[in-house]
């Protein structure tokens, strides 16, 4: 009889250890190196595109990268430029309309099966708007406001 009272805790501990071992082994199988992540941003691969805004998309359609987008007509063809979550939101945000000429600096990425130009800066009428920092993270309206109060440029 005594052995039965120790069997339940031993089975429970064995189950927990097996679950922990599975979790430890499973995580590296699904993890990706930072350089291969779709969210990674390599500033050394930045390019600047010039084009005409053909559309301003404030809410992405299903299957599009999250956030606002500019559809650009460049000499090479149409380009979907992602502006990030706050590209068109808040004080000091980008204000652009179809027909305007822009210069967009960023990195071309594949999102799903589509090519998307991840914009870091957008230049319109001589003014540069920062969409993302040098690591590719979206610049929030609060960050823009703090930088403006300090007299800094992003």
C-alpha cells in the first residue's frame, strides 16, 4: 500500500519533466535567426526610391503587411511601400496625397508571397518624415512629439 502513495507524485513529476523536455526541444525547431526573420531590418541594404504616389492606404487589405501603405509608381513599376502602424497617425505624421512626388528610403522585404518596401523615411516637399528607426521599429507619435520638443530630428 505504501508504494501506491508515492506513485502518483512520481508520475506527475515524470509528466512535467517530459513536457519541459518537449518544450526545450521544440523551441529551437521553430525559432529563426534574427537575420532571416521577416521583421528584421538591415540598414546596410537600404535604397532610396523616387516615385509618384498613386494611392494612400490607411487600413491594409487582408494579406497586406500591417499599417499604412503608399502605392508608388516608379520608373521600375509599382511598389507597395509600408509606412508602419503610425506612419500617418498623430501630430507630425506624414501627410501625402495621390499625385505627389516622394522619395522613400527603406529595404525591400518579402511578406507572404509579396514584395513590400519597408519604408524608414519618406521625403515630401523637402521635408523628411521618419516612419521607423534604424532597427526597423515603428516610430510612434509620442516619439515624434518628444523629438520635436527637444529640437531633435529622427
